[in-house]
């Protein structure tokens, strides 16, 4: 009897033990990630926001919105509070079919390039044929008869394009049989506001042509009758007046050397003057990547690349050209700081200009006697807002910003007939607006308080009202959620215009009377409203249709808040679970990371960019993204600058603390199986985490990481880590720079690490990854390495391959189960076999 009792007790205890223990997820799910590939998502989710096209002659706007039922086109009149279809889709399809003799239907209208004409009473648009091919020639409008008779092999087939005009009142569609589409502006053309001059570069010098000759060039760039005027003669490679074609290899450079290229010039509003910053790169050292896929032989791509701490810096100069006196170039003395960076402040294009065929680049002032620019010291602790007096050539400093860490600059706004200036600054520890007169005298601080003003949307001269985006002011919300506010120029009357615990994206008309408010969170369906400048809702516009996405099994992720490693600072993140999540099981945890400091990789709005988070979770993981101190500029200056001087490790303790807090909170998280991955700065952070906390992070996939920030670009590294300016007794200025590198702690690796890079990455050079690989080899560490042939920083058309490579790696080392077949079957299943 005692033996039976003992046996029953043992069975009971075993049952109790197994019941109290959660089962570890150890089986990889390849079906769910395949279900949500980028290609499949395109047929599940369509429009997720209202993209407004504001008209010029009224406060009206039009937009298109697509759902699983097709695409509809709307015209909205805010004054009349109406939203109407631009046209009836079924009627439009019938008229298209009759006029083209081709079949069209209401759900598949291939309408492109809508433009309002005839005083906004009619539409003009294009439709590409689905049936009829026509011959195209590279020189179809060539006036050179010898060129016309040249090789017939230049002929190529393309689908015929039909051009239509639609009268909004009569609803009648007309096929424009004789319509000749204007030639598109070539990439090299920088056109003056009055359309009379076109500036460009050739062989590193500046040229211009008039309107008549430009029309010839649009038809045939090789027309021998084109008259060109040369403005400069001293241009040379790396000290050019034009743009350099970044990405050219030695063969392409030789082929394109005599072609016209774009010149980054900005015009006075009356077109008399144009200005440019010319940069002397001759002493900057070169960097290279090899394009091994070039045919028939690999080619070499050479480019200038200034690395942190190097003394051979680019030199900027400001030049102003007078089209009424082309022999004279104004060269103002803009020197203030050694190795300073200079940029011209430009006029912001209007909302109603977005559909214009060409919008000229104009300098900030509407008058041609003042050219505003900014100059920034190399250590980024000093910024001057200045202008050049065009008549005298003298430089006047208007606003000086000085801090003991780097300064962010968001431009200025000229108001009150340019007698006053609105300036953004973080001088009190938060981003706020300040009012100056145009001589540089501070009048007042306009906004204040423990919240962050992001940017100025507009200023209404009549009501003296600022409209601006800000975040962190509304209690009980994620402080990153952006809202639109208004405030009077004297700082009174601050008002929130788009209420709601969401992240908001706005588009406002030119006169600041109305705005479209697109809003969502990561866990809500996107919606859009039309709101007036008092905050009153005018019309509800749209709600995205996510029905097909949910039908496929999609579930919203979950926002969360945790404390940072200091136990005080709030961090905000998002948790992504498998769509077949089972709370009784224990899942490995993966962190998707990006350290900043210019942003944090934490979605605040609904997004279908799923690969690194939602889709990765479907293999059988909990995936999180979370901020870290030092990560995002849209909080306090203290928070943003937390990592200054410690660019390798500053965010790691917070990432680790967040993972631990979530594991305490949720028993379904297995804190003994933690992975981490990221791209670029996230690749750098991933490797740093694996090497700094080698017993915590078990598996990492580090992509295109700047593991050696001493060979990454100077502007990012010196800004966010810091560079010390040193002046000797003779007054000579030099710069000292030192930063910790991932390779220095390669010996610490314990977990499984996959390093990837693009072969011709000319942003974060492959040398960053190769140097870390070398250090790991020297430390006798096993790791994995993958190079994507012919790919730049983002892996291009190999991104989907990368996703499955990453998925396999985490499944293998966190789940112990992964696909070992040669073919990546989910990718093959999406390819039509021929």
C-alpha cells in the first residue's frame, strides 16, 4: 500500500512540476513570415494616409485613396465642407474604353499625373495602354537628320500613352489626339524662377543657356546649334562648380566626363542673382570600393571621404553671381571657424507647388539684396546665422548659438516683411522658438516649457500666429507623439489643434486655414480628418482598410513603457508577438536596435514595414524595439546628449534593462535566450552589445555596421561623439578625436554573431565590418560573415534574401530548429516560372 501511495505522490508531483513550467518554444514557424512578405503585403494593404494635393487658386485639395475595392479620387472644398468624387469610376472607365477602343473597368483605372487646368475647372491626365505598343526612339525628336537616319536598333517598344482632358462640370472626357507631351526637364537643369536662364556645370565649370536654347537641349542634347555661355574657367575635379556623380566607377566617370551635370545653385526670387557653396575637396583623402560584378572586368569606384579627426578637411566658400554683370563674382569673406561648414538658407516651397513640373530653388529672402546662410564650427558647438549684403559684399552675423555640446539647427523664418526672424533653439534644454529682429536683437522667447517643438509649419502674417509641430506636452501620452499647435507671436494663446492620443502627420494649406490630420498608433487603424486652424473638425476623410491584413492573421503590436537602467528615465517601446502567440509558452526575445542619436527605431504610427520586427517575430520570437537615453532628439537636450563622448556603449545598459524588466513582467519571455539585430548604427550597436554583455546577448546579426567609427564619416561621428578643438600658443587650430571601437573588445565574444555588409557600401564602408572580422579571427573566435555582392548600404534587391538569412540564423541558435534545404522555398514560391 505504501509503494502505491509513493508512486501516486511522485506522479502528482511530476504533474505539478510540468504544469507549473512553461513549455519552451523550440519549433520554427516558416509559414507565417512567408505569409507577410513585402510582395504579399502590397495586395493586402493599400492607402494608409491622405496625401493632399493643394490647389493654387483656392483652399481646395484633391487626393486618391485605395482599398481592396479599388482606387477613388476625391476633391475636397474645406470652405463648403464638402468631399466629392472627382469623377465616377464606372463612367470614367466607359469613356476611356470608348475613346481608346481598349477595355477598362472601374476598379483598375491606370490614371497618372493628374493636373488641374483651365482655372481649376478641368483635369488633364495620362493613361498607359495595357495592349498597344508603340515604337520609341532615344532620339525621337532629334532635328539632326543624320541622327534620324542612324541605327534602327535604337528603336524600342513601350506601351502607348494616351492623354486626356476631363471637364469637371460636364463630366465629359476628351482624348487629346494631337497632344504633344512637353519634354521633361533633364536632371542637369537648374532653372531660374522666371524661366529665362538655365545653369549647369560641364567639365567642372559653370555654364548657362537661355530659354530658347534650353528648349533645343530638351529635344536633343547633342544639337550642334545650342548656344552655351561659360561662366567660370577655374573648375577642376574635386574643386568643381557642379555636382559629383557619387557612385561612378572609373569606367563610368570617363564615359560621363563631358556631359552636363547639375549645379547646386539657389536663385534670388527675381532671377537676377544666384548663389552657391563651392567646396574644395582636393586635399580630402580618397576611399574606394571595387565593383566586382562590372562587366567584362571589375571596376574601381573612387570618392572623397573625410574621416573623423583627419586634418585634411573640405573647404567651403560662398559665391554669388549677377546675371546682369556676368563678369563679376561676389566672394564674401565668410571665415569664422577652422574647417567650418557653410550652407545657404533657402525658401521653403509651398504646399500648392508639389504638382508643378519644376520648382526653382530660391534663397530665403524675397529681396535680392540679402543672402542668408549659416556657418557651423567643426566641433558643432558654434553656429552663426548670417547674411551677405549683396550691394557691399559685407557679412553680417544676425544670430549666434553657443553650447558646450553639439547644436542642432532647423533654419529660420523671416516674418513681418523680413523685419523679424523666428529662430529655433535648445538653449534652455528644450527645443523652442525665439523671436529676433533682423539685426540680431532677441525680442522674446515665444514658446517655453518641458516639451519639444519640432518644426515651424507656417506663420500667418495677418493674425500673427505661428503653427508648429511639437511633442511631449500632452500628459498621459507617449512623449514622441507629434501634434500641431498654434501660438501668437507674443507667446500667448498656445492651443492644441489636433487632439487625440495618436501620432499625427499633417499637411497644411499655404494660408494656414486648414490642415489634413493623418493619425494612428502602432496598434490602431490609420484615419484622416480635415481640421481648421482653430482646431475644429471640418470633415472626416478616410479610414484605412486593413481587412485583408487581418484576414491573413495579422495582430497589432503592443506599446509599452519601462524604466531605463537608472530606474528613473522612462523608455518607450513596442512589443511584436507571433500571430499564433500562446501565453502558456516561453519565447526567445529579440531586440531590434538603432542607437540614434538622430532617431530611435521605434515605430509610433501604424506601418507595413514589417521585416525587422513584425515579420521576424512570426518565426516564433518576441521582438521588441525600445528607446535609450541619448537616442532621440525629440525629447530634452539632456536625453538627446546622454551619449556624448561615449558613442559605443551609451545605449546598451538601457536596452538590457528594458529586456529584463519585460521578462519580469511577462512570464512568456525567456530571458536566457536573447537575440539582437540592427542595421547601420544598429549593426554597430548589435556587435557592441554582444561584446559588452557577452553572457546576456546570446545571438546577434549585425548589418552594415559602423563598427570602427574612426573610419566612418566625420560629420556623424564627430558630431555625436565629440571632437576637441585645440589652439596652440601660436594660434594654430587642430582637432583631437578618439573613440572606442568594437574591434577592441572582440575577445569578449561568447555568443553566435553574424556580420553582414554590402560589397560596395560607400556610406558605411565594408572596411568597418572587415576590421571587426579581422579582430575576431585574431581572438580565435568562431563567427559568421556574409557579404552581399554588388549592394550598397541598404542591400537593395537582396533585402528579401537577407531577411531569410537572418531568420535562419535566429531560428538555428535561439530555437534549435531551422530550414536546412538549399532552396529558400518562400522566395521561390513568389517567382513566376517561365
